[in-house]
C-alpha cells in the first residue's frame, strides 16, 4: 500500500515568512510534521512564489502579494517530504517574472517536482511525475484564476484554462496535457485545479461537469483548491473528486466560514495501482502553522464535511479522528 497526501493552499509568505525567520525550519508544519513525513508522497498547492527578488505586480489591481524567502521555504518543503508543488494559481506571479523564474529554479534545484507554471505555455502545461513507493504519479495543474498570469508561447506564467468542458480551447489544452501525462506511463493521474472564487462552500454545476469529464478522460484524482474553505467530496466511477481542499497553512483572517480549518487528504493506493480509500484527517491553522485539529474543531470539520458531501451521496465512516470513504476501480 502507498499513501499519497494532498493539501490545500500552502501560503508561506507575509506573516508566515516573517515568523519563520525566527524559528526552526519545520515549525511551519506544527505537530502535523510527523504525519506528513510518514506519507509515501505529498502534493501541495504552493500559493506563493519563492524569491526575494521582483516587484509587486501592478499591471492589474492586486489586493495581496505573496512570496517566501527560499532560504527557509525550500528546506521546509523538503522537511515535510513534499514531492510536488502545483503552481497554477493566482499568486505565483505576484512579484513579476523574476520571482516566478526563481520559484521554478529553486524547486528544480531542491528536487521538488512542479507543474502548472513555467517559462512558456508549453512548460506550464507539462505534467509533473514523481514516484510514491513504487507507484508513478503524474500531475497536471490548471487554473481559471487571474488570466493576466497566463503563460504565453514565449512568456512565463500559469497553465490557464476556462473551466468549461464545452470550450474548444480548454478541451484541446487539457487533452494535450493529459496525453503528455499518459505518455509517462503513470499508475495514477492527478488533476490539481485552482478554480473558482474565494469563500464558496459548494462547486457550481459546471465544475461538477468538468470534474466528471476529467475522470472520463482518465484522471484518477481531482485535487481542487482556491475557495479557502473546504468543499464536499464526490466519488465518481470509483475516483475521488475533492472539489476544494481548503487552506493548509497561511496567515489569512479566519472569518465566519473558518478558513483555518481543513483536512490532510490521504489517498491509499494498493500495490497493483488501484485506489483503495481516501482518509480525511482534520487540521487547523494557528500561530502561522498547521496543527492536528483539537477535538471540538475536528468534530466541527467532520460534521461540515458530511453535510457538504451529502449532495454527492458520499458516505463517510469514522476512522479514529478522521473520515474515511472507500474507493474502487
């Protein structure tokens, strides 16, 4: 059995970056660190750039700009055992092209796979491939956020698409990216999607249609993020669709929808490459670190996840402090 962890937004900039200048490199992972390092693989959405260079993006209005010092951030990612960073999001170009290029270079030098942003459009759509205890995983990272950050034929940026399965340009781009992923002969294909607006509790109908189209096209796992709050989980044709995995670590204001509460999503794959089950372990953010959720917080998150997953007919079992759903296929 191999265990692949998936997390929502990992934003290491701003106040997290300031705090990490004065504490050990692994402190940002709090008491979740042992759980992370016990996994066989880990995929995160990196919601910032890794650089000390560049100027804040001003070509269009931006409320926030996120970057982390790579001197501590790269070792911290390595310390947690991060195998791959999804970069198709609305913050990877916050400090213009120099910071994006630094991010790509530091991840490459650190031996951390990356996908979803690149030096050109072709590079941005190139799948990442990494091994998880003998299982080969290919990841395609896409976003519908911030079209001005989209990569061009000769310019750095993100793998931008419209989330519409009927859109011809989207179909062509996604079909090509998936074909490149399958050419690497993976055991598992993951689509990591930074889609939709902030603070939305449920995916729109077109997101459900898009996710199911991806599964029909051969994707095994949908790893969604962007809303800053977790959404429900659907199991379609034996494949998990995690519509939004919420926030894993950041410095954001909490708000009524509790951006500080989410899960570590843990996928178990059998020795022959089949999906077994998905386990959701409750987490919470405080002191600019991620932590195992306290008992009352864990219960709140479990109840909310059950409620949000009801429209998808997803039935969870309890597994210790976690939720568990069987998969198949």
